C-alpha cells in the first residue's frame, strides 16, 4: 500500500525559494560560541550535508531547525516559515513536515519494531489497523528490515536501529528528513547500506534532506551541496566537487585524513 501510494506521499515542491534557511545564525552556550553568523539554505528535494569535526555545531544546527534550540541572533526559516520566535504549539505544526532521525535512533525500547514504526500513524488517528499494518509493512520493506517487525530494539544492531528509525520518520510522511550522524558507530558495510538507503529515499520520495556527518564518503555519495563548519563558522558552502578544490587548509586536512582512512 505504501509503495503503491508513493505519489500521494510526495510533497508539493512547486513553490520556489529555499525550504530551509539559516540567516546569520549565532548560538553560544556561556562563553562557548558554537555558531557564529552561519548562513546556508536548502532547496526543495535537495540534500545538504553539514561537515566538520566533532563539537563544531553540526548537531546544534539540526536542533535549531527542529526548534529545540533558539538562536541568540539571526533567523531560522523552516518549511518556508520563519520559526525563530515560534512557540511550542506552532513548532509542532512545523514538525509534522520536518522530522529528525537521531543518532541513537530514539526508538521505544518496550515496543516492537513494527509498533515503533506504527506509532506516528496511530498518533494521527486517521487510519484503521489494517491500513496501519499495510503501511508499516511497506515502510519496513522499503528500508530492508521487514523480517524484524516483531523484534524489540534491544535485539537489533546499531545500523538496523537506524534503519527502523528512518522507517518511523517516514511514517509521518514528512517533506524533509534530518539525519544526525547516520553512519557513526556502524561497520563499513552497514554505513554503505545506510547511505544507499538515504539516497534512494530522496529519489523515490522527493525528500528534502540534511545529513550531519563527518563521513566524507557518505557526503560525496549524498550531497548536492555541503556546509563545512569550523570554529563556529561556515568556511565553505557549495557543491562537494567544488569543496574538494577549496584551498582552505582545514578542508584539505579533512580530505587528506579521509584518504588515509580509505587506504588503511
């Protein structure tokens, strides 16, 4: 059912202009400046990867997009709405369009895989159990874990938990999905499978995506454009191929270290 109804799932991207935009966003925690006048945008159906070392504000940027954090200055545009001053009720409406796949999966430990994916469908109260069952089945098949429907999250590997978390995120029929370090702490084969899955979902469902990662191979596979954060600033924003030619020493060091990892 879910696959058959894919066209109705696909968001309307006919409107012009960025879907998400950071306009000179700054954020500090005490004396620690995490984002310093950072600007970038994401167009409909585009995948933007946010790159950089640990602790440079990559995940903090996602939390601003979800409205979990407010900027100290600047504006945050999400789903073409300025959410900077939104209250929680207004943010909940935006979160129906934009969802996040957390690094730890954030699955409910006491629910089976199938029940986890069904959770947002039951929350909407728009479908009967047969319809929910068919959609869950289609989503689990789409992400390659259909046979794990009746298992608990504790029975799954880290990579499989992320696949289930992606299925649950898609159950809400979002226009945009945010991925926080999807390949961290998984083996190279699972990292490749997760990257292939994210790319395929973008194409099949016309999704707008932001992927926070330090995995250069993943970024090269997925990114239409890249934001590179260093010392709280966006030192590069543009296509991946253009980033590879950027002379900034930090970017070149990052690329060289990744090459060493591949050779090892």
